[in-house]
C-alpha cells in the first residue's frame, strides 16, 4: 500500500488540470464504504458473470472463481483492499511532496542531476516523516481488516482469508468464547500501541 501510494503521488504531483483530475480519480475510491467496495469487487471477480470472467471468455480462456479458489482468494482481497485504501496514503504523500521547496529541484536541474538522483537525494529524504506516518497507519489499519474478509469470502475458502479481527469476532459472538476473544483483542491493542509509539520515537529521534 505504501509503495503504490508513493508511486501514484509522484505520478500525479503536478499543477495541471490532468494531474488534478487524476488525483480526484485515485482518491475517489477511498470515500466508499466497505460494503460498496465488496459489492463492486464481487461483481468484478464473480466466476460466472463477473467482468473478469467475461474478459477471460472473450480471450478463449476458462473463467476463474477468484473468491472461491484457495490460491486466488487472498490476492483478490488484497487487490480490493489496495483499490479501496490507496487514496488516503496517496493524499498524505502529496501533501509532503508539495511542501518541498522548488529551489531544491531547480538547483538539482542546474547540476544536471538525473531523475533517480533527485528522487534519492531530495524527494525521499524530504518526505521521510510522511513515509513513517504512512507505514504506521497502514500497519494499524491492516491489522484491523475485517469487512472485506467477512463480506467477500466469509474467511474462506479453507480459512485462507480469515483475518485476526474476524477470528476475534467469531470467537466472541459466534462461539461465545468471550475471554479468549477479549485476550486476543487486548493483544491486538498492544501490537497497534507498540507500532504507534515506535512512530513517536522515530519522530523525536529525528528532532
């Protein structure tokens, strides 16, 4: 998620109308609810009548039941999650990129620096804090993935897409193992708290 968001931010970081339109398009998916996202991707990935199935048939290939196949179920959920969630980290990276002074890029251009050198020596160091923030947010958010697994695959097939939060939910509200579910929820809280404190530590160290 972080890498794709950074690449998108670099691609649409501009002041032209096209850049603004692309920013709006890539950010638009993040405003949908998880229910809408899962419905869209179920229609796209449906093994019989889905968009991908029709495309494969038009190419003379057999359709794939993406959400029912143990090999393809998790990659399908990952793609849906990336499509849904990439807008927010992209916006954070854009905010960081637009705070870099233009004078730095002008000086690099005068020195005939290559694009790779500019990216490595100017851009990435300048957005280091934003990168740490995005990574921490993504770790915390991905630990809490629940709706996609529950609505798209119900944790299947063969438990290949069952997430930690879904397991906590099922243990507590389906199997009524309240103590077990509470212990796992507390462990999840400790993990996310540790990651958040790590971000604060890195920020203070840089200060």
